[in-house]
């Protein structure tokens, strides 16, 4: 990671567990592609998918805008964010989207109680404009 540009990174974190790797990592790559599409080809921003273990042990990542995918049972970062971030959407205690809507804290998290609910949480994160809001906050933070 020596040559990586941390100033223009958006980190997407999944759990290192088997379930996290099998189920949540493909969702993270889907989200990375969505970010690439929404920021445009000329954007300096780059989405990087990493494990929770790497994120929690690589201090340079902590300063980057971050999206955590998957629940507290499979993603250690989600377990931390569950306690630190407000919910912007919860549905029947089966899925949750969490973020600071003022974008002072450029970390967010989404997950469901199973894979299908996590897929739905990702879809809602995008469809309801939370991803666009997050990206606007990221770009505004860079200007400030």
C-alpha cells in the first residue's frame, strides 16, 4: 500500500469472515463500480475494497471516507459504527442504514439480518440518494 493515494480514496470495508467474503465482498465491488460511475472518469476518487482486519490495523485508512458493508456479526467495523453512527433508515429490525447526514463524519454503514436484506440495504442506500449525499459530503470535505 506504499504507492496508494490515500487522499483520494473511498474505502469500502467487508468482514474477513467466510460469510463476509462470500456474500458481502461482491456487494462491495458492486458499490465500488457505482461510485466509479457516479464520480465520473475524470474524478480523482478511487474506491478500494478491503477487509475489516486490514482497515482496523492500517492507520492510514482511518482518515479516508469509509463505507462498511455487512452486519456487526461478520464485520468488526460495522460493530463499531453501529454504536457510533445514527440510523438514517431502519426497516422492521431487518436492515439498517447508518450515517451522519451532515457529513461531518464521513463513515457510513449498511447491512441486513441476512444476505437478501443486505442486498436490499445496498439498493436502498443507492436509490434513496444516501450514496449521492455521502459522495457530495466527500467532495465538499476535500474542498474545505
